[in-house]
């Protein structure tokens, strides 16, 4: 499995709007992609930071989703009035456990 982490920093007063955008825009885009497994969204309200972590069944599907996901990512950055471009990192997911 693989994970894509996106970190965006911006206006902390807009984080509730970001959560709505995640629900209304990002999640539907992710659900439309082959191999999508899960999405986590972490907020640091003091720092104005949002981290989205999408989980994928394999590396190929993760990379293939990029064209569908990039516009949604940009919309989140705009809603948050991001200070810089979103930071995207890719990881191999060694352990994914849920009870």
C-alpha cells in the first residue's frame, strides 16, 4: 500500500471551510479513483495547517489519481489562502492496521 501526504498552511480562521471543502470536493474526487482506500485529515488550528493523507492499494493507482486529485488540492489551498504551494510527499505504507 502507499500513502500521499499533502500539507497546506494558511489562514487558521478558515480551517472549518477547509473541512467542508474536504467533504464536498476532495472526498468525492478520491472516491472516483481506482484503488482509493482511505483519507485522513489532520488539523493544527493554532498553526493554520491541514494535512491530508490518502491511502492507496498500490503505487500505480496512487500516481494515476493525481490528475483527478490535483484540482481538488488546489481548491483546498485557495480556500485556506495558502502561504505557499501544497507540499506533497509519497510514502510506502508498511503497516495499516485497524481493529
